[in-house]
């Protein structure tokens, strides 16, 4: 738990104030989207209502934007199905007149007349997928917004690495099998690229607003430990859950996601520790008095930024030539990397994000696809905290075996004998049938990759061990108390959707 004096918290947050505004960035966005790309005589392409809607979605970054990104992948898939060269998509960018439904439908009709996977009705573009019975319908009324988002995504000024990531998503839509699960993966990948861009180009406004909301909640619940002493903010697991419960009733859509709330608390801890540029707090907390007080945090905790991600290191060359982690293992470690690595705080919230957050994600996905929510609104059959602990324990054993296997390869190429556990390391190496293993003992480049992987594998093990050590031993009692609270909040959040 992080406990901090309110006066210091106010001072630290306000001291980092800057002057840039999100409004100027939105104006740039509107200017960029108001005219056709590549025309010698620029003319308005999107209506002001479409621009305003896209702007709102980009600012809020809630379910509406996620839905639109998902629809972007379908539009790209449809264009690729009839024209691998992208000509069909280019038609969308060069249609005469504004990007209105009737113009879009008329312009697309010749392209989809004989398509195997995409057809037109009088109201929608319908796409068939191998793993679904019913076609996915992208209505013409949604196309102006989706097309504007396509143009925005393709026109983003990205650094080289992020641009390659975006282009890889687009290529995947052109070449992968037409399956809905592939669309979902592409949508998630594109959402990560877009979110990263918005964090940089638009000043992370939504993140700052979340930070302000958390700070105000903590201020309202601040208490002094003894009479006459300054009140304290308590950034603990109960505060995370309590704040999320209030957001379930009245909060913005994105703040109704438990994992979003958890990340906001992590961001606040990091802002207080490292003085990051959460400058919107200056405007959001005008009533806070900045007092010149000393840090109430442990000086060792604020000495510097958290170390870089060991998980990212495994994805960098040359380590990416070896499959140290499969998809399931990486996803499990991503949660630890995202919610534990940087702060080493809120261990119970990490467990809640893993279990209850995953369940809420399933609810959100069900709502997105129009599936019944009632079976998911009860947590009676949901996996428990104990099952998650067992999964982490199994993952810890995998990391140990992978470290031993890597040490075996390193020792082989160095011509050395391991001082201890040599036989165990050899057996660990022989137990894996993954990419990069069969050639590892013969290829010096792979040998270097295995050697370089040892440090990040050790770091991941230490993080996982630290998380489990920090968790209470009385998880059965905690889970018994948690389940009705989560179930009530989830019913509140999704009741409206279920009844409409």
C-alpha cells in the first residue's frame, strides 16, 4: 500500500503543470480530416457531425472507439477480398462528393458484385467468415465514421517502429484467412497502435482525466491517522475496488472497466514517485493548495524510474528468433508486466485484474457481438483466485525450466560445464519442442539469443515471485467477500445493455 500526505500529493502533482492543451490538437485533427487526401483541389470530405463524432470517440477512448476500430478491420478485410492491391479501398478515398452513406454504397457496388466473402444489401456491407454462421454487417450509416477512422489511422505520423506495427496489422488483414477471430486479434493490435499514438500526439487527455477522478476520490476519503496530523491518501487495494464501485454507478464508460481503474491508480503512484507530466491536474484540481513539503514517500522508492520491461526484451532481436513464451504464457506475463512491474504495489488488485478483469472483458466482448449477457452476470461458475495462483505457479516453473534450458545452450557454445544442475538443464532443454530449439546447439546466433535471454527470464521470475509473496495468505476469505461486490457492480454496469 502507498500512503502519502495529501499536502505533498497536491504539491507534487501541481508542480508538473505545463501549458499544452488538447483543444489545439483536436483542431489539427479536424483540419486533417476535413479535406480529401491527395487532391489538387481539396474539398470537404466528411461532415462536421462525422468529425465531431470521431473527435469525441478519440477523446473518450471508450467502447465506441473500440467498436469503430473493430469495424475498420472489417472494412479493410472487405476491400482486400475484392482487390488485394487496395484499389477498392482507394475508391472509398476518391468517391465524388462527401463521404455519406448513399455515395459510399453507390461507389462500392461495382466492386462487390461478384465477391465471395463480401456482399452489399440496401443497408449494409455484409462479410462472411469461416468461423461464424451469420455474416457480419457493417451498416452504411456507420461507414462515414469508420472511413474517417481508416483515413486517420493511415495518416498518423508515427515513429518507424510504430509505423511498422500498424502496417503489419494492415498486411495481416490482406493475407490472413477470413476468420472472425483473426479480425478480433487485428482489432486489438490496431487499438494498441492507435492508443499509443493518441497518448503522444493528443497529450493523453483521457488518462489525465482518469487521474484527476482518482485524485479527487482519494481526497474525499483522506483521513488523518491521529488527531491534528495531516490527512493521508491511502492508495491501496480497497481504494481501487471502492473507486471502481462508484464508477459502476456514475462513471464514464471507460472507467467502468476494473482494469482501467487499476491502471489509473498505478499511473497516480508513478506520477507521485517520478513527477511525470500529469499537467492536466493543474486545471482539474484548482482548489488544491501547493505547499512546499518534503516527500512522504520512501526516498528509495522515488530514486528513479522502474526498470525496462523484461517481457519486451524477449521480443527484441535476436531473442525473437526463439519461442521462449507461447501466446498463453506471454498474455499471463503481460498482466504481471503491466500491473506489477513498475510499482510493486497493489498485489491484490493485480489478482483481481487477472480474474475479475478477465471476466469483465468477456462481458464486454459478449456485448460487442450482441450475445446474451445473463450467463456471465453471475460469478458462480467463474474461475477463482486459487485457480489463478495455480496458473502463476505453473508459469513460474516454466520460467525456471526455460532458464535452465538457456543456460545449457549457453554453456554448450562457450565450451563450459555448468557448475550445478547440468543434467537438469540438459533435460529441460530436451523437453522443449519450440521454434529455435532444434538448431540451438549448432547455430552460434541462436546460442547468443539463448544467452541473452537468461537475464530477462530471471527478471520475470523475480517479478512473478514478488507478486505472489505480496499476496495475502487468506485469499479464500477475501474472494468470498469480493464476489458479491464484483457481481453487484457488473450487474449495474451491464443491466442497461441486457434489457435493451
